[in-house]
């Protein structure tokens, strides 16, 4: 036999083995693929690559922190678009719009109603927003009741400043009837105070604000220190009592000139149901990185915090504050961790299909390979029975043995199962020797086997 013939035989055996194996592997593979296709129906959608967040005025702290958030989101391949607004009230209105396209926003503590907007969830508070009440004169009163009959700038419409100013003034009996409340805020209110257009101005802003620094150093203007701060925080749980030490804003100019007791809501991040769940984890990571260093009034690691919030805490945020970031996000980029988390449902086919298949396939494969040889034993045994009861002639028995042997020679099995094929050939040869001992009968005589 030439080398070409040998190679041709080997190729034929290889493809026959492959075909034989495919009868076992193919159904299993189809079953696994079907399982994955079914499980994929339950894989959550990927997070969007663009999201809008409502902040505040472009000169405010909300917008400044929003830019830090946007820089981190950009590194994760997601565009965080910052929408400038008049403040927290407008932000809340945007969250309420079903098609407003704003699923997350900064909100000042105390803004909104958890009962009216029960679907909203807080991701946590991020820093203190002190309430400043500046008045004309060198000695500010210690109680808001002293502002009765005055012209007061309470913040622009749609701002969180206006909302909390009205709330605290009303608690002190000061309304539009007993005072003149003007809807101006920010730099415009500060200028009106310095020019004498208003007698007092309310601000909710950071201690590092340029407006605060300017008014603390302005002659003829003083800042109120809340002597009844404890009463306010008992009545308004979203408020905190803070003390701004003497000289904390500017040591060189000794600003403020004395310790100031302040009331402070917190800036919070609130999400609507439209925010993709995966982005909650990313927001929490970004919030932690941006706010954990602390500030003039915030201790390091004090924020972000699950405290001082108006809306219920999101369940994912609750887990974050209790246990830290999700396991995968501690070691993997956000996109990779999110993909792995979304595809974890695909483990179902692996656990429910692959494990049993790994148990079943080896025995099934072994049975399939042995059956290719063992099925000839049925014919061999039937022929042996006929030889024993002398119901077959030597010529007919020889033809059947030749046919069986020829078929067996075409059977191709892996080397691990070759012993069965060779054993079958030995048994064929054994029966052939017995057949050769059959005497040649007369035309009408039955076949006789020589023992």
C-alpha cells in the first residue's frame, strides 16, 4: 500500500470519527446555545452613553461639582451633560417631567415632598450648604423675628434659597404681609444689600463662595449667628448646626471676626426611575471621589453620606454605604464590571446545562463508540446459534462472516476503543474456524456442524 493510500485511509477515518462524535456533541451544543439564547432575554439593557444632570447656575457650587462628575464620566466613556438651572426647585420640576430627559439632579435638602414624589430616590448627601443671612448694620440680630417690616432678598424663583428662606421666615411669623420679600438672589441680591435697596439678604451657598467672602468684608454689613439653631434642627430634620470659626474664611483679614453659628441643609443627589440602575453605582463612585476629601465645614470622609436626605435612599446606595463599591468595580473598569454584572444571568445555562452534560457526555460518548462495534455481535451471535442448531450451510455462514468482517474493517473508532474492534475480529475468526468444520450436506440434508 502506497503512502498516498495510507494517508487517504487516515483522512477517511478522521472524518468518520468526527462525524460519529458530532452525533453526541452537536445535540449538546445546540442545547447549550438554546439555553444561552433563552437566558439572554433576561439580560438587562446596557447603560446609555449620554445622560443629563440638572445642576444650577453656572457660577454656583452645583455646576462646579457637576463638572468634576462629568470629567470622571467621560473617562468611563459616558457623556454627562450638565443642564444649568435657577436652582433646586427647577431641578425638581425637571425630574418630575416624564419626558424631560433629566433623570438625576442636585437638590437642596428640604426641597420636595417624599409623599408626593414617592418614586424618587436619593443617592446621598454630598456637602453642607450653609444658610447665610446678611443684614445692614454692624451688629446683626440673632433671631429672624427681628427682620419683621424689613425688605428681604429671599432668592430667585426656582431656587432652593427661596424655598428654605420662605419656610424659616414663616416659622418666625414673617410673611409677605409683615415684611417685603423680594425674589432676587446671588450677586444681584448682594449688590442690592450693599446699595441699601434691601435690608437683609438670604443666601444658601458654600463658605468658599465669592459672594460670602465679599459680604463678610463689606463695611456696614454683618452676618447673623443663629442662637436658636438647636430649635431649628429639631423642627427641620434636614438642617444641621454648624459653627464657622473666627478667621476660617480668611485668616489675614480675620473673616469672620467671630464664631458664627449657621444652619445648613445639605446638597443631595436625587434620581428618578429613569436613571439606569448601573449608573447609580457609577454616580456613587464619582460622588465618593469628589467629596470624601472634605472642606471648610466638612470633615474628611464625612461625605457622601446617607444622612441629611429628604427622599428615601436608593437600595443600591444603601448597599454602597454599608459595604462599599460592588465587588467587581473594586478591581475592574466600570464598563467591564457592568458588563460582567449584566451577563451574570448567563451563568444559569452553565450551571443547569453544562454541569449535567459534563456528567452525561463521557458515558454517552463511550457507549456510542462501543455500540459501533457491539452491534455486530448481535449478528455474530445469531449466526453462531444457527451454526449450533445446524440450520445454516457452510457456504452461507462463510458469506455472512465475510460480510460482517468487511463491515467491521470499515468501522473507525478512536484508539481508546480500538480493543473492542480487535476483540470482535478475534471472535469472527473463532466462529469462522467452527464454520469450516461444517460438513457439506446433500441437497436435501440439513447443515451439520462438526464438533
